[in-house]
């Protein structure tokens, strides 16, 4: 069984495309009947495959901390959709973007994680005008190079999403009410909101052109682990 040492938070970065570590059948078998039914409702294979792999992997990861079979883990859902485990002293959160999924697991308190690919097709100027604070817009405007502006946009996006997810509020927390402090092109802390106070860690993921942020209602000391570490 996996336990926590010096680092109180474990981050997993998993390819949920065809080249992923666990095959489709293995992931499918880890799902509960209701998750399998949800998977069957996807109209497109691409979306079904990603769902099955994203949720199959999270069950395999959590099982390694709980000493139960992946399909036997009972996940409950908060009022705005945040999944949680009530049977064990374990917190987790997950995010997926295209073929990448990230998972955060800890015993230290509520956690939120978000990942976004830099090439996601969104109008960054429009969105930042509507959803980013004046200070964040200023930091973006100061970048003259389009690629750097795009990258900072997504780092900020993941920081905001992680803050929305740490408490489970989701979009009920207005992204304009989250003000993210930036240092050297990375989000480093939350200036707002104060309640509850959340910490923020930008995570550099190897081999992906994207941003990933973790928010915790505690101070995360994290390590990025591989699914192979599960044994
Ligand atoms: C649902 C939301 C919490 C995150 O959604 P998202 O970024 O589209 O999706 P992610 O892949 O990062 O996370 C989804 C996972 O988070 C978890 N989740 C769902 N609701 C959650 C909540 N309220 N709090 C925390 N985690 C939640 C689930 O495990 C979910 O997995 P599933 O959809 O496969 O069941 C919400 O913030 C949202 O809909 N955001 C839309 C994006 C947006 O407009 N952002 C504003 C610009 S900053």
C-alpha cells in the first residue's frame, strides 16, 4: 500500500490515449456499473475511450492507497460535482485535457488540480477580458510575444480552475473573484479570495505543452509519481 512520506501530495500524470499505461479493458473493469453505463452514453469513441481511461486510472491509483479493489471504491459526489471518498482519510482530485490526465492524492486536506494544453482552441483575448482580473490582464498585456501570452493565459486558467475545484465550488466561484499572483511567468499564489486561504503550486509536467496547477487548503509538498510506482 502506498503511504505519504516527506511529500504530502502525490501527483500522477497519465497518458489516457491509446499509448497509456493501463489498457482499455483493464480500465473498463475498474469502473462501477454506473460508470460503465455513463461511458456507454458517449456518442463518440474518442470521448468514451478518454472517459474510461481517465476514470479507470483514478480507481487504480486510489486503490493503491486504500488496499481495496479498484471497482469496489465508493466515490461520492459533492453538491457541485466534486468526487470524494468518505470511507478513508484520503483526498483526491483529477483533471483531463485531450490525452492527458492528472491526479492529485493527499491525506492533508482538500485539493484541486487542473491541466490545460496550450494549443486548446480558445479566444484568449476575449476570455481574459471577461474572466481575468485587471492585474492578470496587465501581466498578459506586458507580454509582447504571442506564444508567451498564450502560455501565461493557460497557467492562469489552471490556477483559477484549481481554486474553483479545491473547495468544490466549481463555476459558482466567479473566476473574476480569483486573483492570481505571478512570478517569472508562473502563477504562485492567490491574492483573492481569502476565505478559505488556499495555497497554489504550478506543476511542470514533462513531455506536454501545457500548464498544470494544484491548489490545496494546506501547504502541498508534492512529488510527481508514475503509475508504474503503484506496483
Ligand atoms: C467542472 C469544473 C469544476 C472543472 O471542469 P473542467 O475544467 O472542464 O474539467 P477537468 O477535466 O479539469 O475536471 C473534471 C473533473 O473534476 C472533477 N470535478 C467535477 N466537478 C468538480 C467540482 N465542483 N469541484 C472539484 N472537482 C470537480 C471530476 O472528477 C471531473 O471529472 P469528470 O468530468 O471526468 O467526471 C468547472 O470548473 C467547469 O466547468 N469549468 C469550465 C471551464 C471554464 O469556463 N473556466 C473559466 C475560465 S478560468
